[in-house]
C-alpha cells in the first residue's frame, strides 16, 4: 500500500492499495473520509473497509454521521492519528493479500489496534493483536484491564498467567496499586486465579508422582510374571526346575536385564529370610521388621489382584492372597482404582517392552 501525504488540510493522506490487479489509472477515487481525533482526515476507499468490517459498512452506508458533500465521513476518535493509519493499512492489506499486521505495528500501536478491531468488529486483526501483544511486568495489569474491556479472553488468560508468574514484582507496579485501590473485583479475580493455579499445580504434581509409582509397580509386576510364570531363560530361577513353566515360553530371551536380576535376588531373599520363616498367615509377614520382605509382600499382593490364572500360580503367596481376599479389603474404592490403573499401565509396559525388543 502507498500512502501519499498532502501538505495542506483538509486532506492529510490518501490511502492506496499496495498491489492491485487492475491498472493504476483504473483505481477509483477515494470515496470515504476517515477523521481522527486531532481533526485530520484520511481519504480511503470504502470497498477495502466494508469488506473487513460490517460496523464500518453500517457507518459508511447506512447511517453516516457526517458528510463532506456527498462523501461520508467516519470519525475514529480517541485513537492517535498514526494508529488509525496503521489500522486502515491493515484493512487494505487484508483485502489485497490476506490478513497482514506487522509485529512492529503491534508493538507500537497494539493497544489502539485492539480497541479499534474490537469496536469495529475485525476478528482476524483482534486475534492477531491479542496473540502478539508484548506483556511486560509494567504493562501486564493494564493489558488485563484492556482485555476485559475488549472481551479478549485469550489476552486475559495470558495476562493472568504472567501476573501469577511474576506476582511479587507485579504488586510493586503502579498498575497493580491502581487496581487495588479502584477495582477490587479485578483484584479478587487475580487472587482467585493464583489460588486456583496453585491448587491445579499441586494436583498435577501429585498425579505425576502417582504415575511414577504406578509405572514402577506395573513394571515390577510384569517382570515378576516374566520370572515366575513365563520363566526367565537367562538368569537363575528362584526355585529352579520346580517352576511350572509352559514349554512354549522356555526359549524366550530375557528382555528385562537388571530389573530381572534384582527382582530374582529379592525373590531369593524372600525365600530364605529368617524373619518370615514359619509364618503361617499372609498377614503375619507384613508385620515383620524386614523391609525387603514387606516390599515383596506388597508386590505379590498387587500381582494377585491382577492375576487371572486359575489353579496354582507360581508367584509366591498368590494363591494364599486369593483365598484371603475377603480379609484384605479388596472391595475398597481406592484399592479397585489403584489396581485398575496399575493393570492398564502394565498392559502398555508389556507392549512397549516387547516392541522395543521386536518380539511382537
Ligand atoms: Zn529375566
Ligand atoms: Zn526378609
Ligand atoms: Zn498369580
């Protein structure tokens, strides 16, 4: 687009499209005037304005407030002259080669472009400005206020996020002092957002922590299945030839490496541990002091909840847990949820390990 400057009033500028399909001499004369708050006038073409804004169409054709002879005048007050010129340039660019607003223009006139695009209903420009407005600790409170005046929820969210992240610094700014003294509703909204964000953050961290536990548990359960039911062909079995291993599984390579070796070491400890020898009930083991055996007890316990093998299962205590399930509160909501999560993660663990080693 070319902007020609006229040296004397009443016309200060004539807006022309930068690229055009028709020859220059075919461009019609500007047929609308835009007047800014300092009284200057810009000659523009209605077709570029009305193609982007129904509000401008209404102001130009349906109810023009003022006219210069036969030419309608659109007043855009409250915004600096250069910002209005930039706004019109954006409308012209959009008409000729798709939406275009430069980052430097948003940096310089972002606030005014947002206000104009909101009032005159130019959604693509409002969206672009909302996304690219630069938020600093000094201007973020003003941007929050502006986002609410201009109904720009994306900018509201960006502003609230920046305020929360730099809250100790933001509270020292003039913008925050103004809000605190004059807009308690907005102040409350900011404080509530911070509180909600912190709660959500804590919940997310807790969920991530739980997920790590579920993954570790499901991997251990899968490895236990590999050792006691499939039969590890690389490392020593906990009870050697007595394992009831299906023949089709005997040739499978061990894909668990150190996990398998460590778990087999713990299984051997569980078999030989003096502390739990001669214990007649499964519940008696958990009361003993040996932390290794207590951990293994929990592992066997979770395995038994997922074990669908009928008859004898090679995993230690599995059959006993199944018999004692009524005493172990297997019907509690928390227990069912835990087993459901561990069970579904175990399926993914099995699939991903097998895929990693090209077994399926
Ligand atoms: Zn193994
Ligand atoms: Zn022990
Ligand atoms: Zn079992």
